């Protein structure tokens, strides 16, 4: 009879092999969004569908259930937060969920989403929602089938949300978003109506793309992104892809007269990349070497993009470098004016370019819309109009077309229904983590002003990255900060930054 340790090794070997196939899927997905010629799209969908079916067969292999039955309750399962116990617990959770999904549905979803992303890309270029509409209808129909197959406690959205933020409930997320909206709306109004406003036009001066590329890479490297284990490329919609324990791809997009677009996009994706590069490589493919949740993942990107990258201390160090790199644009500009400009608060149309104060309002709009789409309360054909109405009600602006409206995000075309709320959860996690790191390190601002980013990264590696999925997100927040997730740290952070800037 095999020993417990032998069974555990057999389990881990099998799961690591599955992860290798999944990494091939990720590589194909990265290639599709960065390098693939347009005519290759249909065959790429077939490749991805084939791999998805193969992965699903392995995820539901009866041997997995047998190994997990043998290991559950064993000595390797005794310490809940140990790597072995986390592996057993989380793999069982993944296995039981996968077994509820028919392989035919998995393959249909994969094909629909690969083709959906290709069609979305062209539809956005053409400002043509109607060409995308039937594909979006199919994706929502298939995602509803997925939710019904998995099962849920209160509503179908619960089952889809769990894919991205395990154990989260729609009702709880709705309460969080509503509470934030109630606090953020008057804050945004105060800032927008203030007579003191930044000169944001200095960010629309000419910033040569080659210099943006060099400057962005320099900053990403300085905060700790390892270009020996990663790379930076161009895409239509920025993303980060982990393709293996030492292969992390980040992307951005450039505009010669929009400095924040690429720069803060690089910081954001580099934050994701730092998390991926900080996961224990010896556990790659297993829960202890995997990211905990998308909310936690997003906390890392938002922390580096906003708490660090939009701070005055950060620019106290980097503004002279920026002036040297962009002499035409920044000649005669003083640090305080530049810092105020990169922290401009104004209602805007594009989520990925939104400021910290309004960003979560963009998320609330998407959450409300996708919930209505999934329940059938909002027909897909009515989505563009509903989008415009939500933006008018929530932010007081209306997109001039669908390219800057309902077609701006890739998520729905990729079947990522239930993903959007994790952005706001990430902002909440980030504020709470940053506050704790500041306390533990004895003041981060002085370190940033000196260009010392390693202490913060090491703190994140030790307290968050190294723990993989050994804790739930709720457990991790308590373990790291000593209290449950709350909205007050984020609200305090926003008020502490913006009120002095706008009230002088």
C-alpha cells in the first residue's frame, strides 16, 4: 500500500503536468493578443478549445478524487495553512467544481470566448456593437449554463464570482459597492467643483513613444520587475500573463500625447507581475504557488500604480529623471504641478484611465449591468443605451460612441463575468495592506523619495506573495493587518491625498 507521502507526490506530479498544459494555453492567449496575424484567429480558437478539453479531462480525472480522498484527514492535512494542507483543500475544491461542468460546455465556452475576443477587437476598431452583439449573447447564455451546472446559494452570479474571488457572495459585494458609492459621490463632487484645479494639459504635450517605452521599463525594473523573467509588449487592452514560474508577460499601450496611459498602465501591470514573480516557484502549478484571488492580485497592481506611483514622494525621486527623458514636455514644469496633474480628478469615459477617486464608480456601473444581463432583466441589444444611461447618472457624462462606451473593455468578450468587482476589492485590500506596510516599515514615503522600493516589495513578498493560496482572502487580510477588510482605509487614503491638493 502506498504511503501518504507517495500518494501526495503522485497528486502533485499530475497537477503540475496539468499546469504545464495550462501554461501553453496562456502562451497562446498572450500571442493572440500581441503577435498573432488576424487570419490565424479561427485556428487559434480550435487550438485553445482542444487544450481546454484536455485540461478539463485532467481536472476531472477520477484519480484526482482518489488521491484526495486518501489524503484528506491525513497528517499532511493537519495544519490548515501549511503548503500540503492548502494543496489538498484547494485541489479538492477545484476538483469538485470542475466535475460539475460538462466537457462540451467547457469547450463551447472556450471557443466562444476566443472568437469573441477577436470579434470584439475588430468591433471596437469599427465602433460597431451590432457585429459583436450575437457573440456576447452567446457568451452570456453559456455563462448562465455554467452557473446552473456549478450551482449557487442565492443567484447565478454567485457561481461566476466565485471563479475570481473564491467564497465571495454577490449580496456582500453589492453592499460594499453601494457603501462606497455613497461615500465617493460627494467626495468626487467636492473635488470636481473646487476652484483649485490642476493643469492636466501638461500631460498631453508631446512624449515620444520611444522615450515612454524606455522610461516605463526603467521604472518597472526599479520597483523590482525582473526582465530576466518577464517582458513588456504592446496590446490593445493591457494585461499580465503568467506563463510559468520564470515567465511573466506584461503589456501596455502608448499614445504620444497621453503620458499617463502607458506609464501608469506599465506600473499597474508590473504590480501584477511582481505578484506573479513573487509566488514560490517550487510550488508552481500547485495552490501554494498560485495567486490567491483576483482581488488580491488587483491589490498588488493598484498599490504600485496609485499608492506608490501617484504619490508625491515617488515623483520627488523620479521627476528629475522624467524631465531629463522628456525635456520638451517638462521644461519649466515644477514637481508640485506635475504631481497635481497626475492626480487630477474628473469624471471620464475610460475605466483604465480613470483616477483613483472615480475608478470604483466605473466598476459599480459594470457590476450592475452584468448582473442585469445575467438575470435577463437587461437584453444584450439594449446594453449600449443602458451603458450611456448609467454613465450619465453616475458620472454625469455620456460616451459619444460605443468604442469609448460599452466596447471599451475586453472582459465580457473573454467570458469574464464576475471579474469586475474584484477591481474594487483590490482597491480595498491595497489600501489596508499599504497602511499596514507603512506602519511596519516605519514610514514608506521617505523610502520612496529616496528611490528605495525594495523594502516595500520585500514586505509584500513575505506577507502576501509567499503565501499563495494557503489562506483565504478574508483570512489573509486578518493575518496581515489584524482586522477584517473594511472600506475606511481606502476612503481615508483618498481624502488624505486629494483634499490637501484641491483645497490648498
